[in-house]
C-alpha cells in the first residue's frame, strides 16, 4: 500500500509516523510518500491532507497542478483523509468566521459548510475527549489548533463525531475530514481505521 501525504505545510512528519505505526500494528506493508508535484500525486492508494494555512496550501496545489490530479483521483475512488486545513480544502463551501469571505477553488469533494478559524486563533487552541464510536469506547483526544468547524452537512455525509453543535469528524464515500489533529494525539486508532478502510 502506498499512502501519499500532501507535503506543503502542517504535520507531514507526524502523519507519516502515525501511518507507519498504524501499518505496523495492522501488519500491513506500506510506503509513505510526500505529494508535492503532479507525478507524486499519481499511483497512490490513499492520500492524507494535513493542517496548515488553507489559502497557502491551495495556492501551492494550483501552482503545481496537483489540485486537478487529486480532484480526478477522488472522483475515481481515491480514499482521502483531510485534517484541519485538509478538511477546509475538501469542503464544497467554506467561509471565514470574521470576514465572511468565501474561499474559492477548493477540491469541492465533501458536501459540507466549513467555517475557518471558528474557535479563534492560536491562543484559543484546546484539547477535549471525543466520542468516536467506530474507534471503540475509549475516548479519542481531540487537539484543536486554529481549527475550523463543520456547521452543515449534506444528506450523503456521515457524522462520526461532534463537539457542541458542530461536527468534528465526517465521512462521505471514501473521503474523511476531521477538524482536529489526530496526528498529534499519540493515538493511532483513527489512522488505523483509515488504513483498514483503504485496505477493503
């Protein structure tokens, strides 16, 4: 199995570590590659889009032509997990909390409305225990750093976890999005769930 990680910003190394550990725990042979240009976005079995600054990542994706390759791959069934900014980039509709500005040109894959900077800036970052039933009874530690919020979802979107009135983990088809950072939790369960999903 070859797992690509979009490697412009964010917890690239942390996601790589979690994927490698998850594959070890599952006894699955896997290769993890950085996705930066078109050729590296092809011939992968799954893709992870980490956090970072969503507008910057979007500009770099367009500059290297990676956005179109990823969009077509998703249409053809590529499993994807987007975390924090990755969730923003996967959303069909994105607005900024303060300015109300709409972010144009996302991958427009997940039928949801995401609000950027929903919980505030860096100093408003926080951690909470999340109930994610598919991962078992033990709570999953959700780490929120300048996180967005998913405030609306379409009929085809499965809500896997909530925090207050917003959604923090969703899935539509083979595409997952979390507004928190599972790669920083030290808990491989979500990455293992994703890898097992890819393996099906």
